[in-house]
C-alpha cells in the first residue's frame, strides 16, 4: 500500500500529516508514504526526520489580492501539476492525503486526473483557498470545526478535529524546567506565532519584555527568519537568550510537549494545529489572529473559541502594548479565570482525530 502525503509551507500543515501517517502505519504495517510538496527547512525538519520519502515540486501561492508574485506563481502552478503527473505515474499510489494549503493544489489536481482517491483535511473554521477549490475533486473531507461543514458537501464530510502528535499532552514540566533553567516559583509564558513565527507578536512582546520578565519567565518561539532580529533587540534591552528567564528559539521541535507542560499561559496565533495543541494541554491562552490570514480563517477560528469562553482574543490591529500587558497580568493573577479557560478550550481537543482520518483513508482505498 502506497499513500502520498501533501501540504506544506507551515508546521500546521505538516505535523498532522505525520500524525496520520503514524496511525495508518499502526493499522497497516505494509503502508509506504511519499511526501510531495515544497522543499524547505520545515519540511525537512518535520517530514524528513520521520524517514518519509520526499519529492519536491514547484508550488505557487493563489492570492486573492494583486501582487506581481501572482505572475510568477501563475507559471509555477501548471508546472507543478506536470511534475506531479510524472511523480504519481511513477509511484501510482493507492490514495492521497492532503492537509491543504497552496502546496497541495498541484498534487490533488494530478491525483484527480488519474482518478486516485483523495482525502483532504480542513483545520480551520473557514476553508482556505486551496481546499475551497479542491473539495469537488476529493472523495472524503475531514473538518476540525462544525462551522466549516457548510462550505463542503455534507455527504462526504466528517468532523474529526485536527490530528496532533500522540504525546503532545504528555510532556514533563520538570524536564522543561531543567533544560531551560526555569524556576518553579515563577510562572512561565509560552509565546508562539506558528512554526514560522509572527513578527507583529514578536515586536509587541519585545516592547513589554522588561515588564514581563520582572514577573514571569518566557519561552519565545520566534520563527527561523525572525530569530536574529529578536535576539538582537532583546540583547539591546539587556536580556540574553538563555539567561534571566528568557529563551528565544527559532523553532521548537520534539520538546514542545514539555514546554506546553510547564507553561502557565500561552500566547499564540489561531492556526488550527496550534489551537488543537493548546486544547490538548488545556492551557489558558491569549489568541491573536493573523489579520491578513487567507479568507480571514484565523479570525474565524478565534471567534469559534471566544463564543464558548475558551480563550482571550486580542485583535492584531488594536494590539497596544498596555492592552497586551494588562491581559497577561489579569490572567496570571486570576486563577479562577485561568481554570475556566482551561476547561473550555479542552473541548476543542479531539484525541481520536488521527485515528478517524486514518480509518477514513484506509476505508476510501478499500471501497
């Protein structure tokens, strides 16, 4: 049995692919996997290290606004489809599992032309551009939010939640304290803007870093492209990463579960995978949706959480430093509120998501 995995350009698309592949492998030890997508450091760090065969293609982003990049990407997309036609003809898989995103578009189109069964997953409350275009080509669709069902044909859509790694909520706070030299007597804030970081969140955190570090400890995933700038600015403020309770890291890998375990508060974007990981750990959180996210999906995700009192949502466009600091302090000083947020966000964790999708992919193949 051979299954193609596709998606990419963000950790939120890649980690669910690995989670589902592992679950399929448990059920069918003979299963082989091939990742077809862009060539990047994230893909290598997340997919490559699992020993999954990787084949890279040209991908083009489909923007809903004018950009000269659209002219270049308009050429990349058909070339990527041609590359995928050749790759799929060579490997001829039994199925394609797509996590969405522009990187998946050429793979799914080529698979449809060959009539290879296609299973796509949508992790946001409002589908992204790629999945909105590809749903009619797919055989089955999994969604993470009930709100997303209205965008797809209900007869082939199932609510599964977002797959996350099995051990994401089995971390050790003690291990994190030892590795990052954290004090048990001080609360810890975990800041992440997704796998690629979030420059606007980084900037706002740096604006109030002295005030934060006077009371709390911080582990800050900056994103690979932002790491040098964040480290330099923190140094100018008198804080060297790895000292004084402040850790700036470009990307957090296998020990992210330990960091979640030690965190008293998470400040994050509202990507589907990030929310699922926070929910799995039942952590109180401040969610800052990306204002320019495609189809406004991050704001829709955050709105779904806010409706049930699962987090504090702050709008990026109105995020003044005093507002952010006030919300951090208010949460840290209100155990009852933090407990309430923890309970409410836990309802967005679906521990069987990977298994449901694995069963769906295998069932699709056997039809």
